C-alpha cells in the first residue's frame, strides 16, 4: 500500500439527521449531515413522510389536479359530440329507411 495517498479515517464520525437523530460511525469525514436516517425513513417507521425541499410534491399535486380537470372536461366534450351525432341520426332517416318507405309505397 502506498503511503500518504489515502484520506484520513475517523473511527468516530458523527452523523446528524434532519430529524435530530445522531449516531456514530466510521468515515473519512468528521461530521456528516443527512436528510433521512433509519429513525425517520418511511421504510423503517411504516409511516409516509414527504421530504420536499423544493416544492416538487406540491407542483406534482397541482399538475395531477389540472390533468384530472382536463380529463373531465374532455369527457364532457366527447359526450356532447356523441349526443349531437346520435341526435342528427335520429332526425335524418337513413338510406335503409328511405328504401323501405319506397318499397312500401310501390307495393301499395
């Protein structure tokens, strides 16, 4: 092993979490600050906790609300179009209906 190329090893490095939990571990840094630890991580606690430092969760929720509103509006438009088409079909007789009327009038 070469001498003087390896970083200094701290056997008692202090890790501090955003939740306030601290513990000791070995590291090349003397102090470490983390956002999530095993004390507050949802996998270990069984509770859902949103860590949102940039407002990403709110932006996503706003986008999903807007998209659901757009889906509802789009469905209304499509329903209105289909209702209009069916109403036009009821108003105008089809070619089959016209032919049946012609046959009945020719027979009588």
